[in-house]
């Protein structure tokens, strides 16, 4: 037996002509290797992003 799931579709009540999606839809993000601002500002030079990653995994004491 399959369960019927309602389908929700967004519908605009005004014209969408002001939303120029065609002009930017092919734009892709540009990723840049940069040092995190918190690491640059750390007075003792700790790798803050690594500490946060280890702490989120419960591996930082």
C-alpha cells in the first residue's frame, strides 16, 4: 500500500518579471582558499577551524 503525499507547488500572486533569473542562472560560485578571519586574528596562531571541527566530533579536550 502506498501512502498519498500531497504535492505543494508555490504560486506567485504577482508578476515575476522583475525577477531576472535568466540573466544570472548560469553564474557559479567561485571558491577561494583563504585563511579564516578568526585564525588570522588569533594572537597565539591556533588553527581555530580545526579546533571547531575536532570539538564537533568530540575529539578535542
